C-alpha cells in the first residue's frame, strides 16, 4: 500500500506534493491552450457565416464585430464591408432605419448589420437622378417589418461603389445593375434578422 509505513504528517506532505505537481503540470499546458484559442478565434474571424443559396447572394469572409471608439477609421478587407469593427455609441451607431441621401460611414452602419439589418448602398456619377432617389425612398416605404415589428433597413450612398446598387447583410452581398424593387425586397426578406445579435 502506498501509505504503509508513513506517518500521518508524511501522508499529508505526499498529498500536498502530488497536488502541487499536478498544478504545475496544468500551468505548463496553459500556453498551449492559449495558442489553441487564438488559432480558433482567428479562424472564426476568417470564416464565412452565411449560407449560400440559389438566389445569387454572395458570401464574404467575416471580419469580426469589434466595437471601436467613434472617430476610428477602419480599413475593411471587403469593400464595402459586410461585417467588421464598428462604432457603438448612442446617436452615432447603430443608425436609425431610413433612407439617407448623404453617405454614412461604414463604421456606423456595420453595427446595423450586426443587429440583423439590411443595408442598401448606392452611388451615382455626379448628382443622382430624382426618379432614382424616389425609387429608393419607395423601397424604404415598402420594406416590411422584421420579426420585431420594426423596419430593419438602411439605404445610404456609398461613394466609389463599382455598381449602381448593392444590398448587404451580415457576411452577404448582392449586386444590382439597376434599381430592382422586387429583387431588393426579396433580399431583405431572405436576410433580415440574420446578424449575430438578434435584437430589434
């Protein structure tokens, strides 16, 4: 028997020594665990969380959802972004649902994507045609409510957009060569409330 011939003080010392050795061995494995967690976290940020479908929506790599101080200029790997670092401050981001003729920075509306919004981006060479702007306002007006009863759509100009219109949801993009009410509403219905935070 292990403890035969040992006094009670010796048994206590043996148990303490054994516990101490186990503790030291567990500490030695911590760096490996930390490295493993970093690898998993990095790979999670580089993965695509959207599910492709036959509709033609394009999945893009996830860039995380870190909150950064207002004023930080974020460089996104995907342009326009469909996830990534963004502002989180009352009155700044997320922005209220609506149609905006002026450009809102992506650091503001990416927070909306995180909340399951759809963002419709557009650009015009020079001034936008008034009929086109009327179509965009009509899109906002006809957007149905989300499961929470509120509209979850932001329509904003995005200078430098290579196509006339792009619909964006969390990790998903879809290009539109021209205004397409049915196509844009269908994208919204497919993708609304698809962000990582299920909130109104």
